[in-house]
């Protein structure tokens, strides 16, 4: 298989994102990233003390976890296709 040489950069990974949505339940924040291939990746954040909850920080933490998971999926995929 002739696979182009792809670099696994932050830019490459973020360019795979088609849509980002957030869901909330109390102090739980869930970030759902939908990729260009319609694959869903999730990340979540939670604060036990409601007095310390900050929605923006919750969104940032949940998205960071979802992006880290997306990076792992992209790394696996690129490794798998480059092995063939």
C-alpha cells in the first residue's frame, strides 16, 4: 500500500475535528469531538465541590482529555496504515 508520509502533529490531529459539543450534568462536563470520519471521541471533567465548579474550566479540561484521546487514536491509525 502506498501511504503518504504523514506527521502526527497537533495541527494534523486538530484538523481531524469536524464538530465539538458539550453536555452538562451538575458539575460533570462531557466533551464530544466528532471527527471528519464521523468517529466520536469523548473527554470528561468533574468537580466534587459544587462551589468550585467553573463551566469554562470544565469545558477546557474535558476538551483537553478528548483531544488527548483523539491524538492516541490518530497515532494508532497512522501506525497501523504505515505497517502495511
